[in-house]
C-alpha cells in the first residue's frame, strides 16, 4: 500500500537586491506546508525459498498419495544399474501421462475441450520420451554405467518365439530373410491406447516418437513402438511397474463428485515423479564436477533444464480445466490462499529449486580459483579468461548449462504465477483476498514474483560477460 508522506516546500524570504528583485512591490511569499500523497518505496522481502506450512504440505502429500508414489520410484530392483534412480521416476511420469490420456478420453462431460486435452497430452508424452532417450544416451556414453540396463535381446534368426511371450510377435522386414521378434509391455497403457479407436491416432504418434527418439540408444522401451532397428527392449514392466503405479489411480477424495478431481490429482503426481527424477540427477552433479567430468556434469545440467520446462508444460494443463468445476473442487478440497503459492506445498519441488540455486557455489571450483574474501574480481577474471581461451570449452559448456537451469527455473515460477492468475483470479493469486490496493498502484511481494525477480545466481559470470563485451568494442 502507499503511505502518505509529509513533504515540506518552504520558500523563505531572502534579502532583495537590485539584481534579483525586479519589483519592489512584489508580495512576499509566506512559508507553506503541502501535504502530498507520495508512493513509499516498495518493501522487498529477501527470504530464502521455503515450503508452505507443515500441515499444508502434509495435506498435499496425502492428496497425491505421495508416500506410496515415492516408495515405488525409490525402490531398487536392479542394484548394478546406476541409472535406475533416474530413469524409474521418469518412466513412471510417462506412464502417468498415458493414464491421463485415458482419463480425458473417458470424460463424459460434453463441454470438455477433449481435442485440446489430447493434443497437449500427446505433446507432453513426446517431450518426456525425448528427455528419457537423452538420459539413456548419456548413460551409454559413461563407461561406468554402459551396458548395465536390464534388457532382453529380441532378434532371432529363425523367428522362433517362446510360448510364455504372449505379448510378443514375429514379423519380417520387407526384402530381408531374417525375422524379428517384437515384444510389447504387458502392463503399460500405451498398447491399450493403440488399440482403442478414440486414442489410436495420438498413441500411434507417441509410439513413433519412441522409435525416433531412441535411434541413437542401444535399446528401446518396448511399449508398442515398431522397433524397426531390432534393438533389445528395456524390461519396462519390471523397471516401471505400471500395474502397481495404476493402483494409485484413486485419490483419497474419490468421493468428491467432480471430474476435475482426477485431473488435478494426476497433474501433481506427474510433478512429483519428475522432481524425483531431477533430484537423483542433482545428487550426482557435484561428484562429477569434483572429479573433473565436466562434460557429463554439463549433460546432467541440460537434463535438469529440460525437466524444469517439462514441469512448466505439466502445470499448464491446469488451463484446460473447466473454470467452474475447478473452483467447485477447490472449495471442496478447502484449498486456501496462504503466504506461499500452492506449488510450494511440494517439498520436493522446493528442494529441487534450492539444489539448482546451490550450483552457483560450484563456479569457483569449475574455474579453478578461490573466492576473494575481500570481494575482489578473481572469479570474474577467471571467467573472462576461459571465455577467451577456447581450450577449456567443456567448462564453458558447463557454466552455460548452469545458467540455462537458472533461466528455466525462473521461467517455471513466472509461468506458474500466470496459471494461478487464470485459475483463481489475480486478487487471490496476489494473496490480497479481495482487498484492492488504492492510490497510484499496487506493488506486490508474493512468493512467486520474488523467485522470478531475484538477482542473477551467477553475478561473477554476468560481470565477466559485461566487461568482456566492453573490451571487444575497443
């Protein structure tokens, strides 16, 4: 709000001189006080990002059945496979998207924007497939983890198929003599979507996206893609465990007769799955940096950047919900505006953001310098040096990826605020509870805006580019 300030304008009478006094009869101006409404400087609260209140977080976790979901993606079935903690929650997110598509196409409401829902979910599934394929490629380029994935070899010269493989089929590539055994997951929902008339087109495009995305990978997912290159299939059912995942379809508030309940619930299960994936990646980035494996650390940072963009895409799904049905659901669930936005009820999301911000402390180690305790420009000068010296380009790629994470992180929270405004209105999104600011404007200080408007996480890199740019102009 704007606070009135007393501003005094005091004209005092000075001794008149011939040069300054044009008229000896000019009246003397009395001293006056003017009371004006002047906007006070906005109060900017600099606080570290923190989750919502403990009761609010616990209620949210109960709603999305997070303990059960987390138990699934944190379980380990393949101790020798280092990628399992990363890939398992990612595959679960993809499988949840298939379930979401089935839910949308089964929605009986005539006013649902079914066409847009399917297009958005298809796009989301394809983007997830691209991220997963990138993770697999990175694994196979790492000598420590190469070849450890649980896969099944499918090519058979004679085309003989075992009796217990009910989900497999034998076929031939035109013009070739050898046969191919193509095996499909028995528990994934994608094969069912491929055989359902309502979802056949969208599911086929997702299956083709899997085929294309895994062209550079040594194996494929085996969830319905053609597998024309005869690659081994990942043991998808044992890794992802779709049947156990789909047992979590019913949320604790299933008694609420509102079709948006399932949509809201699934959106946040998707968020939790991908934050689980990001957490595993962020946990291994520091050790890779300390070991000088900058190229691997850079690829991990790029994956985290893409996950932030995936999370933005997931949160945008809120915009397709029916406004009245959503607000009815919001009231039934007793979701109230508090000091923190709803996304801060996810402790995992907050921890992910904090871990991304903490990457800034790794910059001096990457550049090979120590921070000057007197505030000198050691880090800035080292950054300028590696920008000029092209021999350390791997370090440049890594710090670029770290800055890419910052941009994607801030973009997520900015986009989330716009989603909040659309869904509940700007008054509630700003936390004003219907109280309209008066005066010359309203300066908000909500938690989402603070994240987006924070200063750069990498001031030394910022300064290095500024001075480097100036030097190149001369």
